[in-house]
C-alpha cells in the first residue's frame, strides 16, 4: 500500500504547476502517489502534466470537464490508494521535508489528523507568517496531541484550510467527510466536520506549506464578491451540527463565524449582486434571531447603504455591548 496520496487539482496554472510538482516529486519521503486532476484546463497545464508523468511514474493524471475545486478533490479522493491523504493546490508548493515530518508525527501520535502551518507568499515577495501560519495557533496546542475537549470553546482557532493537514484516509471515509459543492469556501464544512469528528489531532509547530496569495485568475483573488457562500456555509454548517448532535453546544460559535463573515462579504459585494445578497442576508438574520436569540447579532442593524468600514464598526459595537451586558448579568 502506498503511504501517502498527494491530491493536486489543476486548472489553468501553466505559470505555477512546475514549481508545485517539483516540490512534491523531490520530497525526502518517497513512498507517495501524486494524483493530478486536470479540471478542464484550457491553457498548457495538461501538456506540462504529461511531461512530468514521463519523468516520474508516481504521477497519475485524471482529466475531467471543468467542475470546480471541490469536484477535482473528490475525484482524487476516490482514486487515492494511500494510507494518508495530503491536498496541495496547484499554484502552491511545499517544503521538501513536509511529508517525511508529517508522516513521522502522525504515526507517532496515532492521530486521525495532523495540522501544520503555511507561509503566505504575495507578489513574489519573501514568504510571510500569514493567517495560516502556526503563529496563529495557541501555543498550548503546539507539538501536542489534542482532542475536541481542548478546543471546544474555539472551534476556529486552527487553520481552516484543507491543505494544512495530513489525514488518515480511513478516518475521512468512516466519517463521510466531503467537500461542499460550492465555488467559494468549499473547505469550510470539510474543516468543521474534521475537527468535530477526529478522535485526536496532532499539531506540528512548523510552517511547511507555501500558499500563493491572491494570484491572478484565482477565485480568492477577487475582491468584489459575487456569491452568497458565507450564508450558504452557515446553513450547511447548522445542518452538520444537527446531524452530529452538536447543535446546542457549538451553534453560537458557528452563527458568530458565518454571520460576521456574511456581513463583511456584503460590504465587498459587486453592485449588481448587492441587492440579492442583502435580501438573503436579512433572511439569514431573521432565522438566527428567532432560533438563536442569545447573541450579539440580535441587536445588529444593517442598512442597505452601509459601507464595509461601517459594517465592521457596527459589528465591533454590537459585540462589545453584548459582552458588557453578559458581564453585568454574570
């Protein structure tokens, strides 16, 4: 059995795929398969993949019509034969010791999942310790095996990406953990489902992944928002908590996460999408006000003309007033 399946979704990354593949094939740990899912690329990505397959027989290429990142990852997961799974995006790259270090520590800890950190790279600058680095993880978790009891008061204190983790394939299969069929934010439920169901997680205090931030053509590079993914993510997360019987314990954290995100998203909406998003956001607020009235969101008032800066200020004030009131009541 192959030890690690590296799954790489590929779509129009002819400028970046060489660096990504070089970082994977030159790993110090050799017992890997490299599953490249060509998601309907229209540039030279497919030709580059074929060139690499000739050089390294560990590379497998699957070609499909363009269906999005979630579908490409699902395809790779179905074909994976490794004991462990690692996701790498095709415009990113990894430290040459990543797989060796993560396999060693996940086996030693016997954890279902291992988490590591990522550097952020923007505009050819030097790697920086950005939002996915281990510096953002509480020190008490670093180089430790942790369980849900340790982080239950802060579900979102760990990197929420699919690619800052090494997973046991058996764990993913037994818990039916899948990516959402959504064009933006497909990692969200995958992350939440993972941390809620893992019996244990090992946190390796090293940044071993290089995340190319806001590259041209990437979905995440778009500043103006044209989807209602934070709202959709909330409803799906709520459903997941219900299915796992975790609603009462964690719902306020989920509401706080996604309502805050949706409000900020509104401040960044494209003008021709703003009215539709506003209507959906008001429906979301009515829903959470009714079902989950113990939160700062009940006192938040959104106006159609609120700018991003005004929205952030209103969130701050609403949360501060709620915390003050909560402190008085205590």
